[in-house]
C-alpha cells in the first residue's frame, strides 16, 4: 500500500486537473451535492471541494469509494477514459462513445433511446429464435 500511495501522490499536476473535472462533472450529472458525496465516501464535504478544485487528490481508498458512489470506474476518474474497462469487458469503443453521448441527454430523451435499444434487441432475439 505504501508503494501505491507513493506513486499515486507523485503523478503530474495535469492529472489532478483532469480528475477534478471528471469528479465535478460526474457528481453534477448524478445530481448530488458535495456534502452528499462526502457522506457517501465518508469524508468531510470540504475534502470533496478540494478534490474538485484540484488542490488535493484522493488516496486509493477514497478513489475507490468515489468511483462506486458515482457509478464509474477508477480509470475514468483518473484518466477520463475507461479503456481498460471497455477492453476487459470485450466492448467496442464506438458504442461506448455513443452511450456517453446518451448520458448527456435529458432524462426523457435517455428513456426514449433506451426503449428503442430494448425494442431492437428484443426484435433481434425473436428473429434468432424464429430462425432456429
């Protein structure tokens, strides 16, 4: 754990800004305040504010709690990407980039896109069953 924290604390300042931006954006998208997020990850709300301003970086334990609370991957928080998650899950980048765009839509629009996807998936499954 000491080696991990040592490496983690010496990452370039650029990553702190990227983390701050990712963290703030995800928190706002989820619709939680800094105080609510702080409660979820068991830190003082001022600490979340420091993370979002890029003044300090969360340790490995806090990073894991943040990712869980914000329904994302640690890799996305740290690097702004989820390439490792995508690759490990056997997913293609193109659909993932579309899903990211869908997340930016208003709630009703998101529901419509998901309904269309569900309908298409159901149709494809039915066609597969009928052809067998």
